């Protein structure tokens, strides 16, 4: 059986199990109403959740006032309230990723490092909360609910020996979808196939 692994950022008790869980949690947050005590009940407390970072004020400014043409009046009301509150406003950034990696294909070729194919599935969630006087004044979410890249690696040494692993597995370019691309790195001697 080929190896597989599962990784989720954060502590087991505070981490979401899916992108949908994360989004549903943020959907419950109402700017101008939700308090820090309520955030703590949702496990959105930076003291207990390692996926949460407290951002300094200058980072908030850099994210929203990207150049000199953007003024405070151009910002959303919640962001403007936070910027004008200066040290009385706190910004929390949430980042959580989860991934599952599984090697598939011919076990003999994988073990001998002739050809390895890895499937990665997972998701990534990001969120931003601006809090003034203990109440959320702004929220923003983003991320990707599906991460599913495919990576196939074959050794250059085996190629020089006349072993073309993708051909052995009937995965050469002639049978691949038109969107596939194959390239070879001269520095590492590793061929990479991307979908």
C-alpha cells in the first residue's frame, strides 16, 4: 500500500473540519452586533486558537489603503471606523488549511523511485475581523474550498536508462488531456507533469 498523509493547521479542538464549517461560522458574525465574547464561543479567540493572528495597525492600513489615491473616505464603513479608532481597534486574521496527500499508481515503480504520482486534496480558508470596543465592525472571508493538484515525478536517471515511466503507465503526452503540460528541470533532473 502506498503512503498517504493528512495535515490540518491548528489545534484539534479549535480547527474546522471543512471549508463549509469555517464559512458557516463566519456567516454567524454580524458586524455592529457580534461581541468578542461571542467570538470566543465560536472558537475565534487568538488566545486559544493558533490559526488566529493579531495584526498590527500598520498592516491593516497597508491592506486597505494600498496607494495614495485611496483615502479613508473610500473605505467601507467598518474599515473606516477601525482606522479612525487607531489603537482602540483590533484586527484578527484567521488562516486554516487542510490537505490530504496520497501516492497512487504502480507500487513497484513508486518504491524504486522510477515514477511517483501524488494526489493532493484539501481546502484553505482565510478571514479578517476588525473589532472596536469589543464589537466586530467589519468582516471579510476568502480562500479555496477545493485544492486538488496532481503531481507526477520520474527520475532523470531512469529516463537515461531507457525507462520512461509515464509510457510504462500509459500516461505519456499522447494520451493525456490537452490541458496537460510536461516540463523537465535541467537543474534537478526531475520531470514534472501538471494538469
